C-alpha cells in the first residue's frame, strides 16, 4: 500500500494536504504549521518517507480510541520521524486537536482557515483499509510519503 500526503495549503497555524491510497484520493489532512525550529505539539512533520505500523501499547489516546472503536483498536503510528515521537493518524478538525499528529477529514473549505471537516467519517473509512493492509503485509512495511 502506498500512502502519500501532498501538502498544498500553508497558514501560520496549519498545513493542509491531500492523502492518497495507491494513487487514489482518500481524504484531506491537517497538521500543525511548518516551522524551521520544532515546537513540541505545534509543528508539522518534516518531508520524508516514514514507516507506518501499529502501536498497541497502553496510552491515554489508545484508551480513548478503544472506548469508541473497541478493545482491539491499535493506533496507526508513523515511525522514525526525526525529533518526533508517537505521531499518529487520528480524528480532529483543527490545529488544537493535532497533538503533533496528522488529522484526517473528508472536507476542506479554504474560506474556513485551519480546519478540515467530518474527521470521524474519514478516520472510520481510512483506518480499516490501512489496518487490513498492515495485517496482510505482516513483515512488509507500509510507508507514508510526505511531500
């Protein structure tokens, strides 16, 4: 599975992108602003290619998602990002929701700055597809290219 995030709208508070799965549009993304110097929880991840795996260790975020999606839910984890730890794909609509991660949403309106919409819908469509690919590929990594 090939996942790409193509960023296209940059504001002082956020970075908006298009996420594709195997070349087909899947959803919009929202990250924090691009910065020359990282501010924890407020900076978009650097351009690059990153491995995507699950993270199933206990955490506050995983517990919240297990309440909503069931005990077997594992977080989709972007790994080995320089100077970042525990970067996930997750639900949220605005920079305040990112926690330094990548949010997914089904809608984007340029006139509503720093916002993507219907995030739960996007996550509930995106997650099972990626989870299934990770299960099938077992030892083969799924990578995410951030452009």
